[in-house]
C-alpha cells in the first residue's frame, strides 16, 4: 500500500509518523486490495494560541471506491485509533458486498444467464 502523510501547518515527529504507518499497514488484513492511503494531520485552533483538538483525516483508495474518514480527539494517536475502527468496519462491509453471492444484482445476472442458456438450447433442437 502506498501511504502519504501530510502534517498541515506543523511538523510531525517521526514517532507519530511511524505509529500511523504501523496502524494503517494492519488494514491489509481486512481488505486485500488496498491501493493507497493519504493521511492529513491538522491542529484545530492552530490560528489562536490554544490548540483545542487534533484532527486525523484518512482517504483510503480501493479498486472502484474511495473511503474517507475524519476524526478528532485530544491526541493524534487516539484519533488515529478511532479512524482505524471506522475504516475497519467500512472495509469489511465493502468486501462483503463484493463477495456477497446473494446480492440482488448478482441473482438477477445469474437468472439472465440461465434464461439465455435455455433459449440457446431450444434453438439448437
């Protein structure tokens, strides 16, 4: 997975970047076709002297879809954990939709294929 981390209007230390990298690499266990991720780290209230909260935004790219999650908390680490919980749920849902044999669209496609095969067999006789 290709990962880009952007710290907006501040410099993030290497331990934070390594923490985020390690956490996002674990997402491969929930979806095997993740293309890349883009992480934005922001400080809420950075214009004033007092920083209120820290914001983590993640844009995750998988084939045919782009997932976006934004969370805020008192630290980047806890916000990252909250983002990962939401992303895990979204990835599992996307993978289930992709693999769901009983979905209405797949059932309709299968019935159309069966009808075409029956028509083809009748023409051969």
